[in-house]
C-alpha cells in the first residue's frame, strides 16, 4: 500500500514522502495514529498543492529578509557611551544596546537581541562591524560606531 507521511517517522521517512509499506502496517499503525494517509490521487494532488503554497511563502519571506538585509547594510549606528582614558568604556556596549539603537534609528527595524551576532561586548571606542541574523539563511552586517558621551 502506498502512503503519504504526515509526520517524520523514525527509520521510515520524512513528512511529505510517499512510501510503499505493507497493508497491515499502514492500516494498523500509521493511519490510526495520524502518521500517514493513503496515497490516492486526491491526497497526492492536495500534497503537491500544499508544497507549492509552502514554497511560495518561503520565497516571499526570503525576499523580505533580503530586502531588510540591504536596508541594514546601508545603516550606520552611533552609540554614545561613557569612557575613560585611552578609549576604554565604563561598562560595555552589548547586543541589547545595539538592538535598542536599531529600534530607535527611525526606519522601523526591530531585531531581537538574540539575533545579534556579537562574540563579546564592545569595551572600547571605535567602529565595529556587527552581524545580524535576519533569517536562517540571511545575515546582514551593520556598522556600529561607539563614541564618547559628552560630559
């Protein structure tokens, strides 16, 4: 019997895959537990339609992420921080500070601090290139300039 898997089944296959299994295994295990449906013409067409819709949504999301990445690439953030002699900061500029600065930049970009790829907090004045994970496959670089706060 041919079945379409509705979920990933260990040692069997992945969701959306069409498999040929024994009749008893399909009727007694896969179908009753909602792990698979019979692969008839109607179900195969609905699966293909669902795959097309998912691919279109994924393509649209990817394009939006790419546009956002281009927007962020042109951006230069200026963060003011208190500093001492030789350009050392009192404290540090963290991912949270960069996220707040992005939010307040006035172009409507709001990125979670967990998606800011900062190896360690910035502890000196200067210009840094910081990575932002916009999408699972798209990263952007933003220039962050840390300047001394006027007293």
